[in-house]
C-alpha cells in the first residue's frame, strides 16, 4: 500500500469492524455497479418509459428548447459525482445544493418537467423508480423527439442523499475551455476524446447566454466575421448578459449534425465549441460528423450510454426519492462509515501499476514470457487463445480471473457459457505458468495478473517457429482473483459473432470502451480461428461479402453439418499479428458478420481504412486499448483473493 493511503484505509477498516456485515456490503459494491439494465423496471414499473415519453412529448411540443434543457440537466448531473440526481436537490439546512453552482445558475432548467414525470411515475409505481433514472430516460426522449437518435437506457440507479456545490463548480467544463482542458476533464470521467466530440454535438439544440459567448465574438480570431457581426447585434460589448442565442444557428430545434458544419465554417457560438475544430486532434472527427449524420448519431448514442454509467448508486446505496427536491433526513451510522470507506476503496482500485511485483516477485515477467514462448512455439494459435481468454474474462464482471474457475457443486463456472464453450482454450497454459510462479513466489501473484501478462506476451513474443510480430505494452498489475463466477453475465456481456455495429458499440461502451477501442481490439482477429457455426450465416446469407471469399469458405463450412470445422479469422496471415485483418475488411473478406460490420458504411469505416494502411497506428491504438480493457473493474486491496490454483478458490 502507498504510505499515504494505508493509515487512512486501516483506520476506516477498524471503525467499520464495529459494524456487522460491513465487509459483505463493501465486497458487493463491484458487483452491484454492473447491475444496470434497460429491463430493470420491466416487472416493477412496466409503464415507466411510456409515462416519461408522454410527459416529454408534451413538454417539447410546448417548448422545443426543453429537449436541450433536460439533456443539459443529465450531463450536469452525471459529471458531478455520477448520475445520481444530486443536481435536483434543493438547498437544506445541512448543505447547499448544486443548483446555485456557477455552471448551473441561470443555465440548467427543466426541474418542473422532472417533477411532473416523477408525480405520474409515483402514482403508477410508488417508491420504485429513481429520479436519476427518470432524468436519464427524459434526456434520451428529449433528443429523439427533436429528430435525434434513440438508445436503450441502462436503468437501476438510485438517488443521492446529498449534493456538492464545490464539485459542481470544479467538475463541469466551461464555455471558455481549451481543447486540452476539455479532453482532460472528459478523460477524468472515463470518456475519450471521441466521446467528448460526439457529446458536444448536443449543442445542435439549445441556447446560450450572451455572457458566455461575448468574448468569442468580440475577441477570437477563429470566428466567421459575418457570424460574429450577426451575434453582436443582440450581444453588445457591454450589457445584455442574459440575451439568448441558439447554439446552432442553422437548425436550432432539430437534433442533427449541422453543429459540426457550423464548426467547419468557424461559426461555433462558444469558444469551447470552436476548439473542437481549430487545427487540433478533433478536426478529422468534426469533418466526419459534418458530412456523416449517421456516424454522429451512432457515436452520440454510444457516448450517452457511457455517460450514464458514471458512478451510479445501485443496490443499497442511495435511496429512491419520493420527490426530486426533497432529501430523506435519515442516515444511519452504518451508511455514513460505509460511504467513506467506499470512496477510499474506489481510489484503491486505481492503484494498478506495472511495478506492483518488482519487490515481491521480481522474476514474474520472465517466467510468464518463457512459458508463453514455449506454448506458442508448440502451438502458434495459443497466442490468439490467450488473448481471447483475457477478453472473455474482463468483459464479465471485470478482469478477475473468474473465467478460469471450474464448476463446483455450489456454482456453475463461466467456462460452459455458450460464448465460451467450444471456444475458449489455453487453461492448461495458465495452470503451467501459475505452478512456476507459485514455486518462485508463493501466494503473491494473482491468476488475473498472470492472464493479463500472458495475453500481452502472446501478441508480442517471437516464438520458436514463427514471429507473431505484435506490439508490446506495460501491463498494469495488482489485480486480485474473484471468489465466484457468473454464467448469466457471461451470456449477457459477451458480443456474439452475429452482433450488429450498434450492439458492438453499446456493449463496449458499457465497459467504458469507445469506438476506437472497439475497432482496435477487434484487430485481435488478425490471429486465431473460428468454428463454421460462427460464420456460416455470413458466408451463406450476407450481401456485404466478397463472392469468391464466400465460395472458398463454403468448401469447408457446409450449409448443414460440420459446425466444428475451423477457418482462420485472417486468411492472409493467420499466425502473424499485423494489420491484414483490416485489409480483409476493406476487401469484404471478414470471416464473421460482426467483423464485417466494422466496415459496412458505418462510423468505424474511417478507422478500418486507417488501420488497413497504417500498421503503426493500429499497433499503437491496440496497445492503448488493451491497457484500458485491463482496467475494467479489477479487484484490488482486500477484495477477492490470491488463488493458489487458478481453477478453484482457496
């Protein structure tokens, strides 16, 4: 433990030990956070979405601007300690709410619409639906009612019991922000630069006050002269701070991509908006959205799902408010201590480090690499198998080695889940590595960390008989192993070979991974093989496939039978980790339906084109995305355990 953390954490543990069940409560937090689901209220409040849509339709009809207002309300809620409806709380004798924070005062509105929805929801389903979920649904419907996309909203959030004026003042990006500031603030929330640029497209609707854009139209050099002159007519150099102007002058009440066309023409209203197109890293994406409304709609929907996953309160955390502006007064000592400890636990979870075992198991990297070199030398496909094993572990409740656990009388493991059965392999390689590591450093290194290292080395190493030739990266270490598994989560969280582009993006977004991560990580299919049953529908039924390639694959994958017949995912260089996978996609020779979806006139086309011609760009992005994937919900600190045998708990 870092010396700055350990004393505080231990003192909290000592205090918490006075409370029965505290540790059970803490251990459940990582699991609870993954329980958001679009069907959360399917049985307890089946008419919820109809109620929200009905009230929003009425509100937007009466005032089209309300769609933008509710969207802004959702964003300003989520960016301040998570999507917990804290922004809706009025001031009390105990705290000052967020409504009067500088970024919210005279800016955020629509509280009365949320009150109206909540009243109708309570009449239908008393004390069941949180205000946080109502805001999330209302934001989605506001966008869609103005002509924008729709998306499945994960539900199951609970409401905060307090608010933070200070956090509201410090966490919300301002209209004068530079591009580096915007990227940094979104990154702090787990949102990428692409997410930031897509979410900024919400400024295709709504208004801004003169006081927020005066300095741009009078002082900035990168502003269209006639646009500036037009805006100055209602926003003078002095006075008129409250005068409003549309953020998108072209179609202010239509959710479309004209916001980006305005930026290309230097007609962005806010300084922070124009920063997205000002000779910087987002110029290409802005240009893409300006001419491809579908790409913007898909990326915006994906980013909204990711935004909705910011630190939700679930399970027993928070409460279900009766009305948004009233805070429950009761708060037990148990919850007070638990809340403090969970804040510390969240900071502990970010302590993964490539140097974690430098003192306790200095030979770890050499042991793993040696074993992987031998395994890939004997079976070139083992590199791909380790990579797949790591992916299937991380996407199911986090990178915790749960996929390695065998069935027991008390639980069914994840190995027999449909996405894993007859697909995952290489368990014996992990067993071999673990045995060698235990002989060198007993009860020190987790199976989760061994798997992360083995996946990296499987991509990069030079084998005895061939070179896989992939990139390398510093693997963050310090994970611990899960004590349980979830076969249902394995079924629900792993995208199938038949997945559409939208399904893929939504699934990856739910794990904090963006379009670039999805496309880069899919490049793992430059190695490995797939069974006939996984690609039969693509080679027999899909139209976006090269006819010659389809005919060739049908020779060993018959229309009926032969489900287990194997074919390489990359027919060009199946045992070399390179960028030929993307070249295959451009040539309509992707083996799986889900692969070809990445290059099918959709938002990832430009990335596939880039990677197909630039192997360095692919290698760099793949390595970065592997690091991000390795950070999905790790168990650290006192959570989980260090298994002595990767196949069973201690």
